């Protein structure tokens, strides 16, 4: 079972922020990380991120990567906005493509239910939209709006680790149930998290960072890829 997790936008995306300065990407990427951590404790799951903490990855790059991997499910995580200043628009909604692909529609309903149950926020329901990530993905795809950055109460929530974890847990529960994922947890001693410190087009830059890391006592090695 291959999951694509897409934290919407990037750290520098203009305009995507709450009136008090929280970047939408901060929320999206944090929920993505908590959700990934949970998914990777299960057997037979792979998770690929199509976002980056360094830059805003174009939507086409994201969906091309998902299609190339022949993933089973694409989860796009967002926080909503209505206008640019504070207002009363609030709640959670989940989107699927206007043709309402059956599996996506059912999964969206499940995710929406779990999110409302977990957070107690206003239920705006499952909706349809012709969004790129829903249209251009060749797999079951949903886009989740976990609350409004332009609603003061929700903006405060969106900035807490507790609310981010709650959203991740709710999405995770929905996925477990919907796909009947194996509960057998992999012993944590068998999981390897790789940390990447940088990627460079110049070999000497990579070598310089590797040396710095070594000097600070970290093991490091250089690998070469084409992307
Ligand atoms: Zn967004």
C-alpha cells in the first residue's frame, strides 16, 4: 500500500498564512509528519512526501511523482482561509474531484467523520472541487481543509501541537479503518529514519557539509542522484 502525503504549499508561499502570521505550510507539514510517523509503524506501508521544507514544489511535480510511483492513495493536507482578515468562516471540509470517484468519496466521508469526532469543529462536509491534485492524480485522492486560518479561534488551534496531532490521529484512524490496514506494529527497533542534511549540485559543497558534520561527530556519507 503506497501512500502519498502532500503538505500543501511551501514554507515561503506568498499569502498562505493566518492574519497573525502562521504560515499554512507550518500546519500542513506538521500534520503530515505526525501522520507519516503513525503510518510507518504499520506493516506493508510506504509513505512518500511530495512537499519540501526548502521550497514550494509545483503541483505538477507532486502529481507526476505520485503517478510515477503508482501510489494507491494521495492525501493532501491544508488549512483553509476566507478572505485575508479575521472573520467567522469556520470548520473542516474534505474535497474530492467533481466526478466523485467512489473510493475517494467514501474515504473522504470517513476522514471527515473522524476529524469532526476528534476535534468537535463545525462539519462543513465532503465537497467537490476541480483542484489540480484531485484531477491529475491517477489514484484515490482527497484534499483536507483542517480549519480556518482566518478564524481567530481556529487559527489559535492550528498553531498548537495538540491540534495538529489530533488531526493526524483522526486521518490515521480513517485510513486504518477504510483500508483495513494491519494493526501489527513493526518493532520500533527495526525502523530506520534517514536524515538528509543537504543536497547540492556541486560536489565540493556536499563534501564541505560532510566534513562539517564529521567534525561535529555525525556519521555522514555522500550519495549521487539525478534529482
Ligand atoms: Zn492550502
